[in-house]
């Protein structure tokens, strides 16, 4: 009683096909396959480009005191 046989899976598959229909299941499968392929391509490309690129420079406190910098919050409050 505790084991799931092939007949149980066939009944579940039949119910899923009846509920969703074959066209919808085909579209879901195609979307899922495209997502997996895109994820794999992104991981492959991301690993190679992450080594080649350098991180953007961080803003230092000296940039804040630059005379050409405009403090928008202070300008709108006055």
C-alpha cells in the first residue's frame, strides 16, 4: 500500500493532461526548457566575464567635498 506503482503515475499523468490539456503542457515544457537553457548560458557567460571585468571604483569621501558636487537635498530644502 505504501509503494507507488507505475499505474499510480499513469493515473496522475492522465489527470494532469485532462486538467491542463496537451497544448498548455507543451507550452509549459517549451518555456521551462528555454528558461533552463538561458540559465545555463548565463552561468557559462557569467563565469567567464566575471574574471575579465574589474569592479567599478568606489566613491570616496573626498568626492563628496568636491566644489562641483551639488547636494540635491540641501538645494531643495532651502
